[in-house]
C-alpha cells in the first residue's frame, strides 16, 4: 500500500484497534459493536497527523413524523383507535375453527345434529324435574307417615239432643182437605200425595222430616226449625218456633214461613205461587190418633214433660236419625188470589220460556188455595 493512497480522502483505515487490557475486554460486545458502528476510524494525513473522523449529520427531530413511528420498539397495534367489534360468528376455536364451521361440522351432522343435542338437553332437564318431584313427594310422605295424634275415646252414651223440643223428628200426617179457589185453573194447584183421607186413609199419608235446634244459652233457649228433602217442595231454614198456650192442654210450638210453591199443571207448563204461606202447630200435650196403631204418651207423662221441659224421647240429635213426634200436629199451605197467582210459563228442557196467560184470570184475594195436613181427628 502506498503512502499516496493513504493520504487520499477516500482512504479509510481498516486496521484493527490496539489490544485492550483485561479489564477493557470484559466490556460487553454490544457496547464495542455499537461504538465501532457509531465512530469511524481516524484519518492519517500525509504529514503523519491524525485527524478526527467526521461525525455523521444527525437530522433534527421532527414533529410531523407519523404517530406509529414515534415509539421505540413495537408501535401500538391500533394507533389509539377503538378495537373492532366482534360478532358471535367471529369466535374461533383452539385450532382456528369458527362457529360457522362448528355448525356445519360433518361429525355433528352425522350423529344427529342439533336435534340430537336438543334431545339430550331435554332428557337432562326431565331428569332434574323428576328428581325434584321425587324429593318433594318423599318429604311429603315422610311428614304424612308420622303417627297421628291419639283419637279421643268414644263416648259410651249417645249425644244429648238438648232441651226439649230440640232434635230430629218425623211428623206422620194425612192430607185432610184441599182448596183451589185462588186460581181459575184448578189443575194449577195440587197437594201431595194428591189423595185425601176421605178417599183413602192409607194413600193420604204424608210424612214431614224436620230438625229443631236450640239457639241461645240458659234453661230457656230459643228454637228454630228447618226442613229436609221432601216430595212436597216445602223448603225452609231456621224458621223461628214460638211457644203458645204454655201450661194448657193446647200448648204447642208454632212457626210460619213464606216459600215458593211450583206446580206442573200440564205438559210443558210450570206455574209458580211465589208468596205461599206455610204454617205448622206442634202440640206437646194434645194426643194424636193417626196412624190408627199409634198412641200418644199418657196424661201423666205429658204432665211430667211439661214440668221438666225435657222429653224422655225428644227425638234424635239434630242431623241424626228421625224420632217420631208423639203428639198432635197440623200443617197448612195457603195463598190468596190476586195478580200473578199463579204465574205460569212455558217450560222445556229445564228452561223457562214465554208467559202463559190463556186459561188464567185474576181471582179475588179472599179466595184461597190450600193443602191441610194433620194426625188427629180424622
């Protein structure tokens, strides 16, 4: 190499730097490499003087540099913008498969597809429901299987019917007389059993089953009376009983109530007597004479009954079997004539139809229709 070439401006000294000490050798290779890159070797002039190497021009920092180039290392991924909106179909699996691929998966389609999955889900839900119901039924049976409380020992004596005349009684009577004067059509008023005692003593028999209840404390309670199912269509509930002529031979309990009487005078016609009065007298001393084989208590027994106000055979308890009333009784249904007496209508299949007026005229109020029953003096 000639000296001329060395002194030329284009000559660059490529010689290795002097050997450093052991301490300098421990510097990092990264620092040496950076130093060798940042600094060029000094230039030796022809006269032997060493000139420092020229430093490269460093451009000024500009503020117009793009945002993503202002950072060292990796720039922000989205440059401050909002992340993209993902949808359900953008979800990918561990191997990169998408939800759409899962829906169209051939394995799932081969095994029955989504129907099979739904069926399995329904089976699981049904099992859970059955488990819950089974637990509920089991707990209920466990609670119901506990021993019931001990029952009260049965009473050795029948329940007391209460003070006389409380009890359930049968009143055996006969149809004594009838009257149809309140209506212009005699067929529109009838009396069960449609035969009077004068026609047939046996076929005229009529039995009323009534219940007498004591209402009120003390030795002198009040009494009410109620009917039961009967063929007379005579229905009443808790009618008040009044004691009349106390202490005399005509001592009796009397009640009066108003009810509706329905009659079928002909096929397809139903008539109503809406203000029918029902009155009954139940004697406590007067003897009965019907039926012929029946007898009333003796006069001494009646006196004892009146004094003690308690009957030895005062009837069964209310609601129980019916005992026979041992004394005279009479009962009467009655209604006077007037407007809508009776009120008749077409009747078919249990339905009320048009009003029927042909063959019916208004009768005077003093003209009565009646059915009279009793069990004495035929």
